[in-house]
């Protein structure tokens, strides 16, 4: 029975699409990182900053749609321990993503390689999980996308602990503050998702809000 439920769960969440997508991103990240590191006019492995910032972001964005089924309200009505299922879903997805992306940076892993890819995967997944709780799965990608792109565009050059904390997606993996921030984001996002699940789909929520307002306006008529 548990195996059947697991199969149905993975199918309803589009797990196969997510896994294929992560595999493709890993291959592209490996190819891009190898090319950047081999160019004589770049800084060797240190030139892989774009890969380290964007590959985990793209993988995390693929995770967003899997954080809720087609009918979240229907799922919540079933007598299942959904907090346990959400915990397992998110942790396994994070593990798969981190392990896959780490393969793309095995060469010089300390210099914008495997370690930074794992850190950024955790941080981006935490942002997407938090986005799902606040905005629903359709817009779960928005906080992670905006934040990582803004940090990458800002390209901070300072090496202070404060900068390392907020600019963690583009920091070397040897910076402790970047790991603390990424781990904290992952923990908070995971806890929020496990506790509350994804927010109702935005369209349904808007329809319900309009319907409530119409009913209230009708009740207020003489």
C-alpha cells in the first residue's frame, strides 16, 4: 500500500520531469564549467561563478511545481500524515539535486566547484520552498529567481562577513558565512513548507476572495 501511495505521489507531482531536468542541468553545468575553466583568458576554476550561481537556481525552479499536487485541498482532506510526506519529499529532492550538481564540479571542488554547488542548491531550494508557502507553487520560483539574479548582477567585491552572508550565491565555498546563510534559508523554508504546505493556487484564491466579497455585498443590501 505504501509503495502504491509513493508511486501515485511521485506521479502526481511530476517527479520524473524534475529528475530529467536536474540531469540535463547537471550535464550543462559540467560542460559550461569545464569550458570556462579551460579558457586561458579566464581565471581557471574561479571562472565558474555563473555556473555555481545559475545551475542550482534552475534546478530549484524545477522543484517548485512538485511541491503541490493538482488539487492541494483534496490532498489535505485525505487521512495521511502530510507533514511526514512533505518532509520526505523535500529532503529527498534536496539530496538528489545536491548530489547530482556536485558531479558537475568535482574538478577543484573548493574553487567554485562541487562544494559551492551543494551550498547554493540548499539555499535556492529553501527559497523555493518558502515561496511555495507564501505564493503557491506557480510563483514559488519568484523569490529565488529575483534574489539570485540580483546578487549576481550586483557582483559584490568586498570580502566582509556581512557581504558573504547576503551574497552567498556568488561566494567561494570556503566562506563560512555563506554556508550559515544558505543552511538557515534551507532550514526555514523546509520548516515552513512542512508545517503549512504550499499556498492555494493563486487563481483559486482570487476566485474565492471575489466570491466572498460578492456574498458580503449582497448581505449588506437592504
